C-alpha cells in the first residue's frame, strides 16, 4: 500500500495488482483490510492534490473503483461507513458555521472522497442504489455551503458529479438552482484583481 501511494508508476501498478490478488485469492477476511487500505491510501494522497500529483491520484481513484467491484456486499458496508463520516463533517460545518469546519469540507481530501464514492455508485448503480440519496445530499450541501465566487469551480465540479449520478439512476437532481445562483452573484460583474500566473489553479 505504501508503494501504491508512491510516485513511481511501474511499482505502484505492480503494488495494486498484488493487493487485488490478495483480496481475490486469499480467504474472505483479507478482503476488508485490502479495501480499507486502498481507500486510506487514496484519501491520504488526496491531501496533497496539485496539477503535478493529479494524474497519480486519479490513477489511485480508478484502482479503488476497480477494487470496490470485487465484492459489492463488502463495498456497500465500506461505502456506508465512509459516507457516514463525510456526512458528519458536513453536519458539523452546517451547525457550527465556522471557518475551521468549512475547511474540513472544502479540502481536497473530502472532495476527492466524494468524487470517488460518486464514481463507485455510477459504476454499480443497481447494487448500491440506497447510497445514491446520501451522496447526492452531500454534494448539494457542498455546492451551497459557502456562497462565494471563489468556490465556483468547486460548485461546478459537484454539479458534474450530480449529473453523472442522475444519469446513472435516471433520476432528477435539482442542479439548476445551484447554477442559476452563480449567475446572480454581483462579484461576477466586477473587474478581477490581477494575480501571478503561477497561482492560477488548474481546473482540469
């Protein structure tokens, strides 16, 4: 798992293949620590998200989605616990309304974790259907937690995930109000302040 989190491409591929083989071949108790380990490694690596590290983190996310396809019963249990933890962070932010609690939600670890679970649900919509509602509510909450133009990219990222969830289950998700609110912000009509070129985030 440590090699899986490293920056070297070939060793990390071999590492995740070994972890997957352990999860599939070894007796049932081995599956849980494999799934937990991959998820914890992904969340830990997501803390240092940047344009440079983004491809590696996306690779880890793809591997995690593949791992969660091994046993959907076990996946449901792991997803339920993880989503419950994310919901606790959201509840704390909505209750305390402090800058520190907002940062617990508006950080790369939380957003990448939400995106991972949304991707897992889209990959297995029928088997994980009960989890669609809580993940949708979390994404809608993340969209509207802080109404500031600074978080427009984050809001658009969450809306994209919501649309993917809606398409996977053929369900309606009210994203139009979230987008229309952005167009009503007065700050969008003001002249932007110049910033150094190296401080502009990579939105891809």
